[in-house]
């Protein structure tokens, strides 16, 4: 896979905080969605015809060609804690792989995400592009390195935000797939937010993104395979069970 290393020098930080759901006050649904298990790096090897915890409506949103699904399940509708599990679809069904503790937005989850609501969008979204401030760690997804992936200041818990965008995976919610995560295009309009990413956990809730520990983001970047048409399935447990 040819990786993009386009430097988006024209993208200023002021524009990034408007478009990035976790670096600033906004975030974004192009639909094609397991409480926290602290310290667990691998889920038991298990196979199922259906992804555990997902109801018929959520399952129907997963494309038939998808062979990788990152299922991020919130501890509660208003909770900022969640768990991410990477599943692989095999001839025998879905197999649970590695799992990691995760964070989501400060106020939890919503099926009708809007700019500034401080909730992560519920749904099933494709994963097509990645990038970051640091060099490509071995991503199979197209990777755009740029100094535009920068953030400063502190988060909701007073934690420093620096380094949060060292590695990011763009979640295809209200964005144009096939472009850098920094691309400001919002097909559904600015009011629906944008810049919803999987990025490095900064130690507190996000504005709308999903935060994973640094090593886990790097690991996920190496595991996601565009030929397997990966998606992220994200939301609180009750919503995903519908």
C-alpha cells in the first residue's frame, strides 16, 4: 500500500480545533457501533456467528465485505469509559482478538451528534485513513504525516494534551474517505461536527473521539488491513444491543 506523507502546511492549528472533535470544541456520520477491562491486552480466543453484544439494527449496518471490526463499547450512555476489542471475521465466524481500555467523550454517547455536545457518535463507521505528527509506525492504511497534527493546553481533568495526535486513525463520520484526517471537508455540514478520530489517550475524556494508550494505537495501526474493509462499531452497550 502506498502511504501518503503529505504535509498539510496550510492547515493551521486554529482550523484544526474547529474540525477535530478531540483537539478542540467539535467533532463528525457517514454510516456504511463491553465495560472497561483495565490492563487486559488480549481477549480470549472465541468465535461467534455474530459479534457479541450487538443487536440486529447494529449488525445490519456492518457491510457484508467487512472482515475487521473494532468494537468500542461504552460503560454507560453518559460514561466516558469504554473498551475496544478487535474482531476478525473468519470462515468459522467472528474471532475476538486483542482488547484495550478506552476513553470516549466527556458526556458519553449520542445517536444524533452535533458540534459541541461533548458526546461521541453512535454507529458503524469505516476506517480508511490514518496519520499523525510522528513517522508512520507501519500502518497498512494510508498514513499522512504532518506537523498539523498538534494540540496544546489541558483536557477536562487538567491533563496535558500534547502528544494526543502523534498517531490517529480517522473515523469516517462526516468526512471524505481517502484523504488525510486533517481534511476539513464535512459532507453533512459543519453543524454535524467532524474530526472524530482514534488517537493517543491523554488521560481524560475526549470531545468526541476514542482514546487508546499510545502502544495500543500503534498496534492497531499495524493490525488494520484495508483489504479487510475495517470498521469501528461504537456506542454505549444499550445502543449497540438494539
